[in-house]
């Protein structure tokens, strides 16, 4: 069966609602087979709207400060630290969008916006300071064997001395997890320059969502027995991926960072598709569905409606995410 024929059949199945999942599985893997022969991965710049518009120019500029970092990596760090909240405070006294503790800020904070004051609460200072601190750490460990970015991130977490002592990322579980988390999140903030690898769990996740067609919407619904098995939009997508062992965050704007972002003409069944009234900011996303092919998704649209097929090509379409297990695991529990 050709790819074109597979999608013609799948589109007809959307209209009829019969035998859809079986045809969908064929469509997923026919298309996946064609993509798998190409080159995957790679990124230049930031994914659409992944960084709030107010901070995007800063992240793009300062993310190129030295070879050890890039804009997507810097964005991943800021997201992990504060969820881009310039007023964030932690129990450990970390402050601002980059979560500097006062002692580190006193030594490494810079006046990034040139107003004569280095202010930890001002992203115009804190974002440049985060990049500058990363590059300074990279210079400390530049002669250590291995990946310079991994060594820099390890130095950020465990200190440069530990990286030098162990000749690379030290054997600390926390540090190794930190390196993996940031480098995985980096993929969700980078704008792909080639096709994104297909998801292996897509068909089963869609099968779960299809089994809920006709179920009434419930704000905050997670599908529990107490809620009558009802869902809201992100509750449905979370449950669909939990059915294949992938745990997503609860709300739609956090789910956007659970993997890389395919272009509209590269969508595959199982991709999460997102909608927002602000096309510049993933934190403003307000709706999510699970793509099923042929320009349609399964979603829980709004109070008073039921889980159903809806078209995705609407004025508020924001973008898509191809969920990966590592991407979902890398997301902070609170942002």
C-alpha cells in the first residue's frame, strides 16, 4: 500500500468511524517506514513559541555566547529552573527566572541590559548571567575529556572540581540525571531542521482516545471512576499516553515540552496538537488534542461537548509535539 493510499483510507475511516484504529496503525507505520530512511534530529534556533516572546530575543542572543551552549539548551535550563517565571523563589533561596542563589549571583551576576545594575529579578540581567555562568563553567572544564556541554552541565550541578576529578561527568546519580534532563529538554525547545523520528507508541495511545469517543467533557477530568470516566482535553491526552507507559504533565502547556516539534506537513498520528490565542508563547496554550491523520484530531473540546473528532486547521492552531518517553520524563514536576 502506498503512503498516499494509506492516508486516503484513513481519511475515509475518520468520516465513517469504523475500523479506524486498524487502518491508523497501518498509516502510522507506512509513514514511519518512509521517514526512518531519512535523517532525523538536528536543530537551529528555537521552536515556535517555545520561549515566551518577551524572552525569546535574549535567549537567542545569549544562547550563542560560547560553543558549549545554544539557545535551545539555555531555554531548557530556564524552563527547568523556573518555567520562565521571573518572580520564582525556591525553598533554597534561589531567585528569579534563572534561579540564582544570592552567593552565586553576587559573584556571577552581570548587568546584561546595561542599565547600571545587575538585578537577579530582571530577566534582562538574569538570562545573560545564566549564559555567562554556563560559559565560565565550560572554560573551567574545557580540558576534561568527553562532551564539553555535558561536562559544563555536570559542573553546573556538581561543581567543576568534581568534573575534573572524575575526568568527565561524575558518577553521581543526581548529576547524571541533571545532564540527561537538560539535554533531553533541549530537543523540545529546538526548531527541527529535518523530519522528526516517528513515535512508536502512537497507535495504542490513539486507540485509547478512540475508545473514549462520545464521553462527555469534564473540566479537570482525569477519567476516574468518581468522575464517571470523563476527561478534559489534557486529561484525555495524559491518559492516552499513560496507557503506553508514558507519563505526561497534567496541563496542556506543559505537555508541549514532552518532545520535539514536527511541522504541520510532517504530522503523524499520535502527535499532540496544541491551540492558543497567543502564537508567540507556549505557556499560553489552552487546548490539546491527539492527531489521528487526515487533518483531524480526537479531543475533549469544551463543557457541554463530548470527546470527538475535530479538524486541526483552525486559526488558533499553535503547533505539535511528538511525545517521547525521555522527553516526558525530563519535564519538571512543577513549572
